[in-house]
């Protein structure tokens, strides 16, 4: 009885293992994550639009709690934190993120310009959405911080997440220790989330506005990361942590 010959690696007719998700053409985790965030953003906007952009019950409850719980010291700290979510310093931090990621003068300049472009384009998208939707802010009588423009999405929330993401990318490019990388990224995430939370606490935004800002910024950063991995955006790649096995060719 004859046995079928076992196919070799060079045999094009032999069975081949199925490719993994990362090997399949057209599959990108950052792009899928970006799409998921955009769907959640669209769902949030649709839910609010159905109610004519009037704050929902949970939004009213969060706003009422914030107005009723404002000790002077906590309110003053919230004003300081919220100030870190806007202004020219954040644009300087975006440039710094790109400069830190680069490995030589030319690469630093290019990466800094790319990081600044990601921030500016993300802000432009947010501004267009804000003007198109024109959701009213909470009553100005409840504010304890200055605010301009419409309410949805929150500008501070969007900007802080964008800058935190750019700085996190620089951290992953420069730092080697896994613990140091995780700690730095965690601190950046806490800062961005805290900035958004202060916008509700200070009475200038509804919670849905802050959530929309977070989703928009995360979707935009994920899309940018997809372009970096494809080589469309020539941003320096993240380096493997110390102790991680190096890729061999």
C-alpha cells in the first residue's frame, strides 16, 4: 500500500497553516480600535441627538453633584488641573514628544512636525463637530472656570488625550525598562482622564461632552498609529523593552 508523499516547505501544492490575524492582509488592530471608538462616538451623538441634545438624567445628576460638592481647596485644585488641558504649552509638549522620539536631528524635526500635525488635525476635526452640533453648555451660573464655544465634544478632554498619547509614544520609543514605560504611560493616562473629569466638576461641560472628547481623540490617535505602522507617517517606531527578545531576520 502506497502512502502519499508528505509535502515539503517548497511544495506549493501542499497544505499551509492559516495566517494569524497579524499576518492577514488588511487587518490592523489600531484601525479596528479606531473604528470601534468612532462607532461609540456616533452612538453617543445619536443618543443625545434623539433627545435634542438636552442633558440626559445621568448627566444632570453628575452636574448637580459637582455643583453641590465644591470645597474651596478642591475647586482650586480642579482649576489648576483643567488649565493643564489647554493652551500653548500642550502644543509645545506635542513638539517635544516628536523630538524625544527621534534618534537624530533630522528624525527629531520630522517627528516633531508629525506630532504637531496630528494634534492640529485632531483639533480641527473636533472644532468642525463642535460647530455643526452646537450643543449648549450648562448654565453659566454653575461655572467656576472660563469656557468658550459650544459643549460637544469637550476641547480640554480631546486635547489632553491627544497630547498624552503622543507623549506615550515618545516614552515607548525612548524608555527601555518595562516598569518605567508602564508607569509613565499610566501617569499620562491618569492626567488626561483627570483633566476631562474636571470639566464636569467645574460645571462647564456635561459628561457626554467629555466622553465624546475621549473617544474622538482615541480614534484619531489609533488611526495615526495605523498610518505609522504602515509607513505612511514616518514616525520613529517604538523600541522593544529591555530584556525582550529581538526580532531576527
